[in-house]
C-alpha cells in the first residue's frame, strides 16, 4: 500500500470532492491541472475512482454514489495505465455496497479508455468498521 503524507491526503480528498462534483466531460482546466500535479499512480486511481462513481450514479438512478474505497476487501492490481479492483466498495445514500471494477486510461491517466464494473451486495453496517468504511 502506498504511504501518503497527511497534507497530500487532504489535497487528494479535496481534489476528489471537486472531481465528483462535476461530470467527467466537464473537467475544467484548473481541475485538470490539479490532477496533473499528482504522481501518475495516484492520478490513475483518482480518475478511475471518480469515473466509476459517476457511471454508477448515471447508469442506475437508485444510486447516488459519493465515495469509493478501492482496497476495502482486496488490494487493487495496478498496471501502467490500468487498475483492477476486485474488492472495492462504494457508498450511496449512506449505505455501502461491494464493487468490482477494471479501468484503463490513456498514458496521461486523464482520459478513460475502458471501464467495466459490477455492483455486488449491500454491506451490513456491522461490518463497516472491519473494512474501514464509514458513514
């Protein structure tokens, strides 16, 4: 697992919130510049996390996905331009659900070339602390 400084975590969290507030197509130049300041692996993770949340919300209107934890149940497999997360979770309307996704980006990790995901079962609240999930 990649260790990240507290300051960088705050920057990433703020950036992720901004990313999630805009549709993927509406990414402005300031946001793009912010993402480009991240190291390539973090940028890949952030772009793919944001894209999967956006797609879940737009593909199935019963969900309003606002958070993803790519490593909840298993460590994601990182490639040069791709991430495979077989043990992810996402939050929607205060409830957590299992998630699997594969995401491939362009070499700069800004453009999503391919994304496939599958939503799994709802995760009981009694299990949230075990997997570092929160409300």
